[in-house]
C-alpha cells in the first residue's frame, strides 16, 4: 500500500509498532489560526499538526520520531481538552483544534498548575517580590491521553516541514523513551510519586498559602471596594449588593433586602405574604346548575379514569400477561 | 347562551333520573367497607347480610332499565347508572378499579374452555355405558379373583397386608349403583393446574351396598374390596373388544394406596380426543349412604385395625384416626359436590373467589404440577372448597371447643370475589392449625366430638364431617400460613409499590432457592425408622407416608421456634401401570426451612431441668436428641438437660439449623449425612481466601474480622481525638465510608503486619485501605477559595500525620497528593494514608462544608436571575470552570454527603437483618466474578439492590416494620437478588426505603446538578435521600451493561434452578465465560497484589519456584513495607478504559482477576470517513473497500500493540477471539 496519497489533506505517516502492526499518524502542516493571538503559540510555517498520536506518546518520543526531519522546538499535546471542546470541534470538521487559548496550552506543557501561578505573579506584580511556591515532586512523565488525540510539533526551522511530510519509503519505527517507563514500573513510580515526603507537602502547602495571601492582599488593594464608602459608578448609580455588615451594601450606607425575602419573591410567594388567603372572586357553587355541572364533571372524570384503566388492562391482556402459568 | 343552559338542564335530568341509586350507593358501600376493610373484623356483616342482598336486588331492578335504553356512550357523557354502579363496585369492593379489571382478565385464562367439552361429554357417555355393562362377578376369594384379573393384564392393587389364602372374606363386582360426576368439573369450578397438567374430571362410581358387609371397616377390608372393584372396571375399560378406546392407569392422588383411583385418558386421535380440553377422567369408587358400614365406627378415636390376635380385647388397641378418615372420605364426594353447588348458588362470587384462591395456591406449589409440590396438597381440592365454605357459613357454634376464642361468623353473601379471596387468606394467615380446630357449620350435626380427634394433628372438619387435613403435615400448613401472610402484606401495601396483582396471582413462587432459607435434598433410599411400629404404618397406609410423617414431626419438634415453617416438598406420585401395584414414590424429598432469624442460630436448646417433677421428661428429651443431650449447669445456676451446638466460625453458626436436621434425620430416620445434600458450603467457599494465605495470617497472629477492623477504626478515632490540642482545629467527627467497616466487603478484612507481609507471597500483598472522612470544627480561617481549600487540606493532613506518628509509635502516615488521573485542582483529591502498627490501613479525607457553597457559586454566580434571562445576558462564568466545578461538586456530594449516610444505613441494616451482610457479600462476589463490579456496578449500588430484597420496595412510614419476607440466609438473599436482577425492568427504576427516615429530613441534601443528558447509567435506585436515584449509578451501568447483567442473572437463575434436580454446582455460577469477548488481555498473576482473592485461584502461582528453599526470591521487589491500595492491574484497567473509552469496553474482576476482557465498539466495525477527532486509532481502509480515499477503519493490531506497551511487565499476552 502506498502512503503517498493524502487523506483529507493529511499525510498518513506509518509508524511500525511491531512486525505485525502499524500505527498511522496523520500529519499536516499547521495552517493559519482562525483567531488572532495564536501566532505566538503555533508559528506558521514551522508547525506540524498531528492527528491520531499514540495515546502514551511523550514529547521526547515525538522528537525522536521526527529527528530525521529536523530539530523539534516544542511539542504541544491538545488531546486532553477534547472532552470539553468536542462539541465545538466537531462543528469545525477541519479540525483546527488549535482554538484552545494559550493559557490552557501552558497548562498542558507544564503538567502542573503551580508553575503557572508563579509565572503569572511574576508578570503581574514585578515590583513586589512574590513568594515562591515549593513544588511537589513531579509525576512520572507519561500522561495517557485519549486515543486518537492531536498534537502540534513546532520545528526550529521551516525547512523541516516538507521533510517531515515527504513520503518515506520505509516505515518509521516507534521510538520508545527509556526514561519514562511504562507498565508495572510506571504504576510503581506513580504510586510512589503521589506520596511525597511530609516536609515537602508542608513546604508546598505553606508556600502556596503565602502566595495566596499575597495575591489576596494585592487584589484587595486594587479593588474598588473600600470600607464605609458606597460604590458609585460613572453614571452616578450606587451599587447595591449584599456583602456588607448588618444587612448593608458592600460599601455601606444602603440596606439590602434579606436573602429570605428575595427567595420568597422569587418563588412568587411575595404577594401571598401580604394578602392572606384571598377569597375567590366568583362563588363556584352559587347556582344550582353549577353544583350539577360539578357533579356531572366529577362523574365524567370518574368514567374517564375507568375507561383508562380498562384500556390499560386491555393492553396488558393483548400482551398475554394474564396467563398465570 | 340559552341553548347552553338548556343542555345543562338535560344533563341534570339524567342525573336525577334515579336518585335512589345515588342515595343508596354510598351507604351500601360504607357497610361493605366496614365488613372488608379491617380484616380482623371480617365477620361483622353477619346480621346485615340479608338486608344487603335486598338492597342489591332492588338496585338491579332500578338500574336494569337504563341499560336497555342507554345510548351509545362517549366519554363526554356522564356514565349511566349501570356503568356508575360497575365503577363504584370496582373501586369499593376490590382493591382498586384496575385490580378488578385485572381479575376479570385473569379468570377466564385459569378455567377450562367449556366450549371444547363436547368430546368429553361423548366420552363420559361412552364410559357410562361401559361401566353399566360390566358383568357381575360373583364373590370369591380375593387371591383367586386377582389371579383371574391378572390374565387380563391387571394386577389388583390390594393394600398391605395383602390377603392370604386364609382370608375369610370375598370380593366381587356388581354394576355400580350410581355414577356421578363430582369434584369441581360439574360445578364449573375447575382451575387450571400448573405446568399444563390436565384437568381432572372426577367420576364417582358408587359400590353397590350388596358388595359390602358391616364389618368391612375392619383391617382395610373395605379398601381391598374397593381395589378389586376398581380393577374390574379397569379390565372392562381396557378390554380390546368391548371396552372404550382409552388408556387407564392406577393413580393415587395423595400417595396413599388406599385412595387409589383409575385415571382414564382417551387415546389421542379418537373422536373423544380430550387433548384440546386437556382433561382426563378419574374414576373414584365411593361408598353410598346406604352402605352397611356404620359411620360411628369411623370416629377418629376408634381402633379399626386389629394387629393383636383375636383373643385380646379391643381396649388395648390404639385408635387409627388416619385410616378411619380415609375410609370416611369414600363417602363424601357426592355430599361435597352438593354443598359446593349450594354455595355457588347462594353466593354470586363464590366461583370467582374460589378460582382466585386456587390460582394463588397453585402458584405456590399447593397443587399439582410438574415441579415440586408441598407434601399433602397434591390433590386436596376439597380443602379449598372447605375454606370457602367456612368463610361463608362460619364455624359450627354447637361444637364445644376447648379454646374459648370467638367462633368465626359467616361472612356476608354479597362479598366480591376479591373480598372472599382476601378473607380466605386472612383465615389461612391467622389460624393456628396446630392448636385450634375448625368445624364448618353444616345442616347436620357433626358426628364426632372434637375430643375424639387426636391432639397432634390438624383438624378441619368440613360440612360433610370428614377431616380434610388429617394427612397433611403441620409443616405444610405452617408454610401455607407463611405464604398467606406474605401475600396479605403485599395486598395491604400502598398502591404505588410493586404490582400486587402480579405478586399475588401471576408470579410463580415455587422456586426453592428464593422460597426457603435452608434447602436440603434428602435421599430416602437408605432411610429406616429407629422406632417403627406396624400400627402406625397401617394407620398411615404406607411405609413411605409413615417415614415422612415421623421425619417431619421430629424435625418440627427439633427445630422448635427456630423455624417458621418446615416444609416438605416432593414430586407427586407417578401414575402406575395397571400391572404395578404400589404407588411409586420419588426417593428424594426436599426439606425447606423458613427460619425465624431471631432464634434460628441459637447455640443452646434447653430441655427439662434436673429437678423436673416429671421424671419421664428427661428421658424423653434424651431419647429425642440421642447423644447430643447433656446435663449442663448454666451461668444462672440452673441445671438443665440441654443440647449445645458448638461452632467455630460465623459460617458454622449459620449452619446450625442444618446441623440439627442432619442430626435428627440420622438419629430417627437412619439417613446418613451423605444422603443429605445442602448448598451452603460452596457458597461460603466463594467468600473465603485460599488456605495458604490465611495460614500466613494466622501464623503472624494478624487481627482479622469485621469486629477487629471496627475496633481498629475506633482506636484511630480515639488517637486522633486525643490530638485535639495539637491540631489547629479540633476534630469533630470521623465517619467511615467503606464497606469493610459495615460488614459488607466480600472478604473479611485482615490486617497485614510487618512480619506477615514478608512471608506473604507477592500476589497477596494487597491491603485494602479503609476510607474515612474527617470533619474539623468550623472555622473562619479557611480560605474562601477552592484551590486554597485543597492546599489547606494538605497542610492539615501534614500536621495530622506528624502528630499521629509522634503520638503512636509504629504508625505510618503519608499524605497522598492528588489522584493519579484527575488533574483538576479544585476537586477533593488529597488524602491521608495511615497504616497502624497492627497493620490496618486507613485513607482519610477532609470534609469542609464551605466547599459546596463555593462550588455552587462558581457553577452559577447569579442564582437569582432566571435562566432564560441569564442566557441573554453577557458574561457569565467560564464554561470550563463551570464544568470543572460541576465535576468537583459531584464528587463532593457523593463522597461527603451521601457516602457517610449510606454507610450508616447499611451498617444498621446489617444489624437488623442477619443475612443481609452475607447476601451483599455473595452478590458482590458474583458481580465481581462476572467482571462488572466497581467499574459498572458500584459497591453502593449493589448494597442498595440487596436492600431492596430485604426491605421490599414499598414506601414505609416512619418506622420500618420487620419485613416478613426478608431472607433468613444469605443463599436465599442471593437467589432473590438474582431473581430481582433477572426480572427487573430497570426502565421503571426501583425505590428502596434504605434510610427509613421521615420525608422532612430528605430535603436538605443538595442534588448533583450535572446535566441529565450527561448521565449514562440506566439503573434508577432511588432512596429517601436520593429521589432521583442516580447517585451511585450515574455513569454505569449503561443500557448495554444493564442488559448484560440481566442476561448473566438469567443464566445464574437457571443454574440455581438445578437445585430441584440436585445438580446445583455453585462454582459454575461464579465462572465467567470469556468466550464472548473480542479480545482477552492476560496478566501475569504473580505480579498482581490481589491475585489471592481470585475466585478460581491457582495456588501454583505463589508456589516457590526456585530449587532451594533458602534462596531469596529474585524478583521480590524493593518495597519491603506494605503499600495500601497498591493495585497496578486496577490502575491499568482504569487507564485503558479511559484512553480507549470510545474504542472498546473493558471488563475486569477487581477481586484478583488476572484477565481483562474487551469488546470493540460495534459502531467502529464499518469503515468511516476520516475525521481528525475520530476518537479512535484509524488506518486507511483497504483499497477495494473504499472507492473514496478518505475512508478509515479501526486499527486493531496497533491498538493491541499499544495496550501491550501500556501494560509492559504486567500483560503476558493478548488473545483475539474471532
């Protein structure tokens, strides 16, 4: 079978697992992003878009796979987000699944959310020294993604793309990364890594909380809520929202309706609270004909129910339910 | 407007047309209600009954007219008076209107189709002619007479003792003096028997009184003559030339050779073919009222069998009540027929009520059928008519009764069929057959005084004066009573519960495994009574009946209040060819016990005290119990004769009833234990660990058992609470949420100490951590941020761990940071792993109540804005955050709110129902062995399902009454759960009153608000706290798995039914057929820490491989301490199922399974167009298959290769099944 043909614009890249089985990675040069602000993440011209990446692939393994084509700068997996984005992505059959925003990709790259925090604070408040978070020991490098997921491979050089897409005579074999083991060893390592020494846990939690407090303090400083001052927007309206002490607004000054009251209003019971048990405007049993009408309707209702029951049993009967044995 | 008004007037007129109906109706109904509602006061309508009848008659007159003039009705028209009466009747006289309609639909199906009866009429006419044309046989010596008949191919079924040449009486034949159709057929009261057994048309053939002599009541002489009489008829019928074209067999309906009858079945193909009608004719020789035998001689206190020589006086003879009663029965068929005819005419719904009662009885094995039936009820149609007679006529007030209880008064004659049926059940459920006697009121005075009846047998004398229960063991009546109670309970239940109609009439309740707590299959072939007397054998009529009689009465006596009922089931007697004489009994019987759980497992039975005034009492006790009886001194100082059952384990304890039965059967009936088959041991074995492993535990003196685990938990709670001062926040509560701490884990928990760990094989290294939840006191210092809370939890864990390790030496505590899969940082993932010095492992989590509030806010920050407005508003929370929060909330609600409550409820249930824990354990084991537990059926879901069997699915009030149908042993519980799973229409859901709490308490629990479309589970198990019913079944089982479980349950059920054939093999129910999977992933059992729990464990896996005993196992891995919860196979299984969720389904036995089974998603079989997110590993389809180049197919080989890579080291091979 020749692999030169493309499938929906993708070049199938044959990767042999063993003598009998071949895995196919579908490769295409990354084309322009639909939204702006993506260029930084996936530089056009030297980014390769891969579909159907092996679920256990690591960055290193993909680097090794494309070694012949050129040096790989970065590998970005986006399979993990597929559960969430599946609805949107299915709409755009083109598969431009690079629509995920940049922040998320960072998360993917770094595996853990803590470094992100660190970086963000670094950006946000450079003048104050933000506390550093002590990291927990890293998990084993392998992350198992759902099968059939996609990835972006960014080469250092644009010339690598045609080389990577060029049909090769020989099937490439799947390189395996000896540093991140699989199978039993993986699970043993995972088990161990989830149980870090106590002092690291403590240091991590403490430093994280320090950072948290720091950020909270900073937010507070930036916030427009000041104690004792009502919040008035540009148009001169005062913001009335719960949060202050003693049933007052956040800034103070104006009282806010109690929660209970609000709930009652929402339930529609507000009116009932004030006017208790209003008599119906019309007496329903004033005229004799009304009484008879009511009686008659009751009887009709009764009969209707009876007919319904009958129909039900008739249905059961037709399904031969009443054969006792 | 005017027109409108006019029309209304018209309607008015119709309504007012017959005001009497409307006025009278409610009153009458009230009166009826009083009579029927309180089932205890059934007899209150006695005096009014006449008046009622009149009212009804009048109504019929009044309302009869509108019928003829009634216009074609539409639903918009008010019902006519007649319709109205029907409706009112249905709702007031029946359980509900649909119940009435269902009864109406049922009844015709249970009755013979009389439209097919012409061939029967023709056949009966032919038979009549044949019987009348039989030539007279002159009286002659019985042996001589039988020799003559033998030539015609008929052996006269003489009773033992057989006539001898010295016999001085003669047998003969004359034309029957009367031939009469009797029984239920002529009155059109026949009810279809189970399993397509034919209807019997009873034909009473009266023996002319000239054939009988006065002294024929003595020594079975009447029966010998009767046998000869019947044989002559048989000879005439089978006569090739003169006879009719029919087969004839001797049958003995109740197994008593004295009551032998002739069953005649026309040959198929003849014009009298009765196969369409499915009927056969039974010829019963009877004795006319003019017979010379004096009825007074048949009193139960008379001795009519002379075993002593003629010289002695009759005073020393023992009475022969059974014999006398049997003889008496020969006179009654005609009288019973007349009586039932009278009743049928007297009470309009008599026939329907009787039919309902008999359907009910047939469904429970009190009647003929090809399956096992209850001993004594094989052919006792007269009993059911007798019961109806009693209800309608009441008890005879003239008979002085020893008990001063009020006599049953007659019921009203206007009762509906359902009310009659209920009254009958009420009588059966309340009447104490063993003590009280019943004499049905009749026109004639009862012939025998109550004192004349023997004290140890039930007495139910019908209007003809025979005791209908004489030959029925009391155990069978106990069973009847129990069944009646159950049905009454169901009928009394709320309308919303399970369909009571189905339960009462349509469901077959004869299955041994769900009916009895203990089932034993007894082979009687080597039985021999210890004390056998010719007298009782003669009284019973056969050795078999004597044996059964003794066996059952001694069993009943031995079990005492341990059992509610001791039932004996057997296959009814086969029909005999005309050349065989003795009725053949099946050599095996089944003994079913319904246990009284409170007493059943008592260790000691007390007998008479040492200073008992009656010196014989002790002797009798010793005689009854044999060498088991001992004189013992008890703690309270009393010295009594007693029987003590020593038990080693809790399994042994549940076997006490079985031990008693084997002991008694061996002692009194000479039945060796090997002839008694019982199924508890193999069931127990499925819950036991292999001996190799338990011996290591024992050697290390490891703590084991549920009690020990709970003690360890209490110890942990104590040591944590002791740390209060050293922790930043005090611990308020620690609640367990694991099945280990509620008696329901499959295996009894065992601690693994450091010493036992090293000697255990690697495939037994698994230690189950017990999940607990720690609740700290409330504090304002928690951060108001979800991520922050998780971090503070880490800090709390760290502090707790440090302090715990300081305070209790030897304890090991580790913080587990996060979940191997979930990466969400707002979900509760961290836990504290504690291994106590004794070797118990705990996994603690922290419950912080503010989390829920924060999650709610992040899901919906503006709850006060209605959703349709919110949709239009800009902004709103990030969908990704919402999703993460929803997931976190689901985990939170389940783990911290529902799990502890569930745990407490289940633990309480375990205490209330002793068999519940065992049932859950068996069911879990079964589900696990079929590879669906945990992944597809959560542990909690299986517990709720089991609870359904114990609690019933009815909505109970605030207090949960003890449910009478609750199984008493785990085997029965298991069978019931299997039955439930087999029959359950999961589309309808099931309600289980697990918590038994008031409605008010239930509102507080927040619901999970993950979108309903996202749920895949189809099992709806609602409880009071979870009305939606998807708390434990949200993701699984989906429809595919649910159907699969149903299939497995049906297979298991049919396997359980083998119990009736004695060929039940318990292990096959737990053997999973692996053939149905597309591929099987084999794991290396030696590396699985849980392999020792495997159901079909292979001990060679951990057998020492090397040559030298002292060589340390090379691959003994580096960890030398126990790793709680470390199970790589389970991890691998979860990873694979997650990664390939859309490619295949994976199945695995979490309890030590060594194989995964996978099934490809059938949707991926066809080539499909290529998509980037196809969610499966694809390979371009072969050229010829796809013209279009973009078609791709599933790349199976590559996936299997990836699986092998995933499980490197664990997976030993993958086999594909085609």
